[in-house]
C-alpha cells in the first residue's frame, strides 16, 4: 500500500486504480494507521472498492481490522439499481450490537455489593458458546419474534414501550419474511433467546468517569452519581447460519470468478436472492433486538432484589453488522442507497452513539453529528478493534493473570472460562481513547461521556 496518501490529520486515501470503482478512505490517526497496516485491512478496503454500484468511497473506521470480506470497521454504500448486497459486508454475527442502560442506583451502594450482584446476574443471563437459555418458545412463536423484534418481547411482558422509543428503528427491522430464514437457522436460534453468547460479548456495570457535554449527558440520563449497564451481544447461532446459508446460495447463483476476493460474494440488491438475504438479515437483527430486550428485563429483575427502588431505563441500542436502505445526499440530491456497516455503528445527527472499549478499559457515549452524513454515510467506529488474533492471545496471556490485573484495578470479573478471558485481554485491542479521539476530532460523532468498568461478565 505504498500509494496510501495522508490527506488530513485523520484521513487517508487509497487512490482509485485498476478495477476500483471508487477510492478508499481510512479514518485514523498516525498511531492507529500503523495497526491498520499490520493486516489485510487496506487490501480489503481496496477490494470492496471494486464491487459493482459502490458510491463515494470504500471506507474503514479508526477501529478497522481484518475481517471476512469487508474489514471489520468497513462501511460502503451501494446504488439501489446497480449495486449489490454482500453478507461479507454485514458479518456472521448479524446485528451484533450494544445497548446502554441508565439507572438511579448510586455507584457507592453498588460497589458494596458488586461481587454478589455480578454472580447473581451471571446465573440469570446464560452465556457461552452454543449455550442455550431457560427461555423456551415454539417455532411458531420464534417466527413472531423474527418479525417483531424487541416489540414482540415487550408484548410478552419483557420491558416497556418506552424501551422501544430508544432503540434504532424501534428494535424492529423490515421487510422480515420468516420464510427466508432456513429451518437450520431457526433450530440453532430457538434455544438461545435471552442469552449472551461468548467471544467479545459482555455485560458490564460501569460508572461515568468524565463528562464532555453536560447538556447532552443530561438528555441521555447519564450522571456521575449513578451506575450504567452495557449489554453487547447479537443474533447468536441463528444470525451465523443466515450468513452461511446466503453465502452458499450466492456462490451457487453467481459464482465468484469476477470478484477480487471470494469472501465478497454478493447479489444484486434488486435480485430475488438479494431481497431474500435482506429479509433474512432483518429477521436475524430482530432476533438480536429481542434477545437484548429479554436480557435487559432479566437484569432489571435481578437488580430489584438488591435495590427495590431501582429504575433502569434504555438510553439507546444501535446496530453493528447490518445493511440498511437509507436516504443520503448523493451529488446534492437525496437518494436511497444500501449502506453496509460491518463492525461500524450508525451516527446520525443527535443520535446516541455507544462505543465500548475492551475489558477493563473505558467505553464512550458520543452523539452523532451532521458531519458523519457528509463524510461516512452517517457512520462511525463501533469499538476498540482487535490488534491480535484469538489464537495468539491464547498463547500470550493467561486468563488468571488478566483477572488479577482487573482485580488490582477494583474491577470484578466473572467469565465462563479462563480461555475466554485470555482471548479478550485488554492488550489485544486498540487504544479506545485514540479511536474515539479520531471520531470526535473529525466531527463524525462528538464525545458526551467516558465510562469506566466496575464489574464485567464475559461468556
């Protein structure tokens, strides 16, 4: 990537050459670009720029790292008539996303009981690879969930209508035709409703460490006196199977001879297969919304045991790993486009933006800014971004040591295994402060508060 050009303090460009239809653009600081150069991220940005119907730029966010097809942290918009939709531009964990809850629980009171509370929540919210939950439903009811998302969960008594007002698209994406989801995907998901999963998924109790925008923090209900709760999980086995199913279907239908990378298999947005994938992807996203809604209500019930007057409200939940049909300005005209956000988060003007850090480091709440709609299709980073593979992390760190490091910082940790802790060690991620600084300085999302960990649950 000798042709990578720095065009401003936090913007880099891969000029349009060869089969590229648009230039590549990377948002990063000098420090972050070195990490981004260390894997195939830039190559993947260039490859995405070769896809049919792509508009503007092939974009990578400051947390970008190598992924399947698109880099994780990759954003691209496609023309509705000429463009494609690609499972590799969404990811296997469809709508892997973050929900933030505000509370009236004083930090000091929580600190007195946090070990006991964390253990209680760990028992009430199942987690782990393939782990099922106590929430059992029929396949007929699962279909209703896939259509209704968080709205379905609220109708079943899990939470309140007010929760839905604080979710992206009300926690329900459409079109969502359950016939487009395979029986195998449904079988993988039916026992996993209300479960956290493993990997980088977590449930974390936090406190507000620093406030950058008092007025917006107050609007979001964030206060230094009270704890917050962050939930990060996705569509579990169901979403993974939807991705696998449609990658195979698209390979069979279209092949990958003309693609720069077979992982960028795709279908025209307006094709029957493209429409079916969008529908199945929305069903998986609705599973993720309902999943977090049920976890939220289970957390509320557990917290009531310790704090009978606890009020726990949803600040916001926003998708990662999604493709959405949105209106954006293209050549000074409003136009519908299909925006892929792979490990990236929507950041529309005035919208809460939640960027979690790694275990034991800070997380941030920002607010979307109009600049994001000009620079990045209304998108920003979604987290810290890995700099070390899971296998290398396993050979480099011991889970017991990481747990002790967190304990020394007065952070309680409960996890399914020491292996899982080692894979998610804070050292395997980029510097979250640096990632957020890039978003803030560029103006695509502005800092509101910085959150720090009190207690962490990992799958």
